[in-house]
C-alpha cells in the first residue's frame, strides 16, 4: 500500500434507549434495509455465531453498488467490527467498528469508526471519501437513534407478512412475469405508470404509479435485485406512501412436486406521525397495521394471480 495512509473518522450519537436494544439493531444486518435509507438488500452468506460474511446492496446517488462485508460480532462488549473485502475504488481499504456503550442512566452512546485508505492518497479522492463517510455515517446514526428510541413501540411499528398463490405451471413463466416489471402497466390493472432503468442486469430502478381501491394514485420508487436462478426478486422502496417509513419486500417462486408456490413477502416500518393524517382522527397504530396489511396484501396477491394466469396460459399454449 505504497503511498497510501490510513485515515480515521469517528461519529457518535447519544441514544435514549438501552444498550442491548441498540446493539440488537446493529447486529441484525439482514434487517438493515428497514433501518437505513441507503441499504437496499443484505444477504447473509456465512455465519458461525460470531463471524459473518454479508453481500450488501445500497444506493449511491442515482445508482446502486454492491460489496462483500465481513463482520465479527461481540455481544459481550457490544462491538461489531467490519471490513469490506473489495472496496470500490478509489477506496483501497475500509475497516470499521460499531461501539455501543451503556450509560448509568440506562441510555447509550453509539460510536461508528472508519479506518480507510484511498488509491495513491490522492487529496481529491480523500476529500470525496470523507464526504461520503460523513454523509452516510450521520444518516445511519440518525436512523438507528430514531428507531431505537421507539423501542417500546417497536413491535407495533414494524410488521412483516406474506401471501401465497399456488400455480399449476412451471416456475420460469411465473418468474418471467414478475421480472418483466416494465410491462406491468399493460398487464397489472392497478399499475398506471412505470419507468424502469436496468443499466446493470438484474438491478432494476423503477418509479411506479398505482391506483388504490378508492381511486387515489400513489407514486413509489424502488430498487429491485433479481436472482433468476433462485426464483427471487427482492426490493426496497426508496420513496414510500405517506403511511410507511420503510418498506421492503420479496417475490419468491418456490417449486415442489405438486407445482409452484408464488410468495409475496412484505416488511414495513409505519410512520406513526402520519397515521391520523392518512386514516383520520382517532386512528391508531393497530388500525394502521390492518390498513397496510390489507392494501399491500391485496395488490401483491392480485399481481400473483395475474402471474398465475400468464404462466398457465403460456404453458397451455406450448
């Protein structure tokens, strides 16, 4: 690493939540797309209870990048160390540590350290890397703080569910229907507009207008990561309806000896301050949960039923 010096940044936040709660959010990287606005998807590749390898996707400007991160969890000291195995140039090394300190009054101090080097120690590249780390670290600390400080209501704010449609057809046309999202305005009645960009195969960036049962139109923006060999498409909404602070999901086509199960999975963090504004005076989180479950479930189930019709018609025609 000739000519390259290691630089360090440090960012901290005071969190009005127990240290165990804060550490739990950091250690559960698979759910980071719900916690951090930039994170799109996290795949755990290996985990032995202490050491793990993660494949991570995140938004950067108007694009999406992916990398492998190796982490070591230490719940005893409430520290998580990480490093990127192949950082994106001009960064040549990237290591870091999450540190959660317990305060005597039951609150926490959360610190995020980064140790990194840039190619040739270029002043311009160093300034760029520091700017990116500054922006991302502040956003991550703010998101974690906001979520952790609502820990007493966490189970009311976060909900996950899935719906399944059985399909008597091969998996390939089912997946094809779900993958060809650019055609949905012609195929899916509740989708009225869709703009799609797929500069990298299997990484889809889209903006979509959907019509609800009451005739209203909602605009969402999403990033989708497609795994054709596994029959999976995972996504993160980067622009959500007013009632949802975060929304991730997955389309999964599963084969068995009797046919195919097409599964739509959703995970949501509710935007508590929008509940009464969206649903009316007196509405609470319980009503918001029922509303989101009904709306998302209805739309995704309708899409799966259309995928079934398409797959079965293609199969009969063949």
